[in-house]
């Protein structure tokens, strides 16, 4: 198995933070029923970056996030968050799951869902405080969903549901965010509003890892890209990683639309 | 007609039971109330998690547990049976989970496999050991609520006579259920709505799952030897679904459970007095009546409200006419 992928080259000199590497993944392997879906993942993620995770369907993007968050058992390897095991730093992590992962008929309203983002900060039997409700409302306001605060969640459009999830992640007030396809089913205006929000978070020193499917926008949105297909095909600054050869490697043979994109990329640069 | 359905005599159906035998009847109604409350509260989360039939499974698969407890402990005391039944109930939930996790078998099929097997095993045991078992299975699985006031002596605490032991036990179980549901509201909510997020909020979704299954077992087992399996299975599902027609906020849905329990227990009791029929099934029918009302009139998901909303939202026909080239 040494005919594949080069290991991620240590680019990004940056300000060399000491214990403040938000995420470090070493030799992570995940298998579902003995079939490996992630293999030997090594990552050192620098702080204050907006990072796109890109790869074909079934590449293991969602699985990578779930493995980092301890939601699926890992067969080998380890994950460190801010230099410590995950459990120690749960409060510094925010998560936006894929929208289809929950039952939208659940009897809760928009505000209830966003307040869930505050649960990590409450004691075992503690009720959400005034301040938690205020923060939740402020987060809803940031995604322009405050007028819907009392709406039952099944009466929302797909894009609005996505924004509710985003507001909930904001309410977590985390330093490291994982977002699984936050742009799925979102219109252009909302998409640019969301990306503006993510960039603002980044400018406040947060680190964001975002699963993204649209290669035509990947280049302008993200500082760094993680090209993933069972293994790390490449991880580095967008301008170094987003090229025909590596995208070919990531998407394998399935390149009908993709060759066009790659062509366009070539012409641009 | 008159022979099948007795006339509704207000005096006989509504007044007489309370005037003549208040002491006896109040325990029957209270037993129903507490049992329905406990089942309804736990059932709310089963329904939300799409596990409504786990309760059904448990109420059948306890049979071998009861038989084994009886053979081992040589006792017909309700304590021994409780332990046996509880053991079998927990085993059921663990087996369902195990089969589902380790293979492609979906939950509904896993439930079907586990409870039918355990029930069959129980039936075989009963027929093997009939000679040694002086066990009235009808009574174990389909206990009769009318027997409740006949349980003497009544439980006494500090010189205070509380009531028949099964009612006191059921009251305790439903009180604890209410306290647990309120105390762990957030943990139950987030792990039912979004188990993935729960983990990153420090709520262990699988601990919540097993705790819920464990407590479900306690509730089911402590109910059904006195109120019968039908009531238990129905009450795990009915109050939650009725509430979903009426409200779309979980706290209100939970709060509606005791109210529904009171209405079903009282309504069922009087229905049974009127028709001279078994009480527990009558309570189920009363609860179904509430469901039917909610299905029609419920403001959130009731048919009438939905129809009215459709009407209100529809454009008047004439609005589109100019665009369709009509004048
Ligand atoms: N619970 C599961 N059991 C077994 N296999 C699974 C499970 N979840 C995912 N897989 C498999 O693991 C692989 C990676 O899945 P994953 O969901 O991580 O892909 P993804 O990159 O997020 O894809 P998508 O772009 O479609 O969201 C797939 O081949 C999938 O079939
Ligand atoms: Mg995915």
C-alpha cells in the first residue's frame, strides 16, 4: 500500500502556536463492519482558518467528523483537540450535522433548538438561564431567523432549517467548528450570507472545518482544503491544493463534470 | 339492541358508584390514573424515538422471566415475579439493540424476533412445568384492575393507611417517572432529537437510551400485573400521539399526560359501569376517544384545523383569472 497519496506536506508556517493547535489527528482509521472507510488519516489543523473538506460521495467526510467527535468507534489512531483528548474540550467544539440527520417533525420550536446549543454549559439539572436565552436569540438574529423564533421546526424551508442549525452552532460559542454540508439546499443569497458569517467567525480566531460539494465555489470560500477519499489525498492552502492533478486523484474516475471544472480552473490561473 | 347495550341511566352509571362504594372504586380509578400517567410519560419518548413497539415487546417477553423466577424462588409473591419480569424485560431491550447493531436487521424486525422467541420460550416452559406451576397466567399477563381494592392489608406508613399495595407502588412509580422526566428533560430532549449533537454537548446518548429502556421495563412490569397488558401497551402510545395533535411543544405534551390520564381513567371507569364490561379495556377505549377528538379537533394536526388552514391559505379563484386569459 505505498503506491498512493503523498502525506500532507507541512505548509503554513504561520505564528507557530504552542498548545493551541485546534485539531491534531494521527493515523486515524475507521471501519464499518470491517470495511475501512477512513485509512491512516493524519492532520494538523492550524488555528484561525476556514477549511473546506472535499471529496466524492462516500469518501468518508461525514465519518471523519463523526470519528473526531467520538460518535463512531475508531479502529486505530488518536485525536487531540487543543492539545488534549476530546472529552476535556467539549465546550470548545461546535457541530452542525447533516440536515437529514434529525426528525424535523419533533415537537420543538426554533428557539428550543438553538437553546440546545447552550446545554453543554449547564449543570446536570440546571435549566437554561436568562443569559442562555438571550444568547440564543442573538444567534438567531445573526442568521436572520429571529422572526421565526417561535415557529415549529417542521414549518420551515430547507434553507431555514439549515440556518437554525447554524444558529445553534453559534450558540455553542465554540473555538473549533465542524459543519457537515451547511450549504446543501440553500439559495445563493443565503449561501453568501452564511459564508460571510463563517468568515467573520474566522476573523475572530475560530477554526472552521466545512464539508462542501460545490467545486466551483470552493476556491474562493476556503483558505485551506482537505481533499479526502478514504485517505488524505492532500491538505494545504487552497492555491497549492486546488489543482487538476489532485482533484483527479480525489475523485478518481468519476470526472465527467469535474474535468470541466478543472479546465476552468486551469484557464483562470 | 336494549339487551346488548344497557340504557344510559345517569343515576346508576355516574352517581351510584360513588355513593355506594366510594372506597372501593376510588382505588380502581386512581390505579388507572397512575398507570396511565407513568406509561404516558415514558411513552412520549418512545414515540419520539420511533420505538413505540418496544413496550409491546416487553409486555410479552416477560413471561419466561416470570416462570423462571417462580421455579427458582418457589414463590408466588409479587416481589419474586417482579424481579423475574424485570430481568426478562431488560434482556429484551438489550437483545433488540444487539441484533440491530450487529446486523442489517431493522428495529421493527428485531423487536418481532426477540419478543416472539421469548414469549414462545415462556409458553414452552409453562407447558413443561404445568404440574409444578400453580400460576394463573391470565392473571399475570392480563391482571384485572377490579381486584385492586381487594388487596388487603392496605399499606400503612407511620400509622397512616395509604391504600392497596399495588396502588401505592404505582403511585410511587409514576411520581418517580415524573421527577425523572422533569429532571433529565434536557438530556432526554437532545438525545432524542439529535443524538449526534448530544455527544458534543457532553450528553451520552447511549447511557440515556439504556436508562430509558431500563425505566420503561420498571414501568411496564409494575403496571401490567394489576392493570393488564392491553392497557400498558396502549397507554405507552396513545397519550403521546393525542398530544401531538394538540400541541407542538414537548413540555405541553408532557403536561397533558396527567390530564389525559385522569379523563381516561374516570371515563373508562364509568363506561365500564354503564356497559358492565372490564374496566381496563374501557379505559383504553376512553383514551382512544380522546385521540379521536384530538384527531378531528386538535389545533395543531387535527383534520378540521388543517382543513380550515387550507381554506384560509387558498387564493380566491378569481385572482388567477387575468393570468389565465379569462375575464
Ligand atoms: N452506519 C454505517 N454503517 C456502514 N457503513 C457506513 C455507515 N455510514 C457510512 N458508511 C459507509 O462509509 C462510507 C463513508 O460514508 P460518509 O457518510 O462518511 O461519506 P460522505 O463523504 O459524508 O458522503 P456524502 O458526500 O454522500 O455525504 C460510505 O461508503 C458509506 O457507505
Ligand atoms: Mg456526508
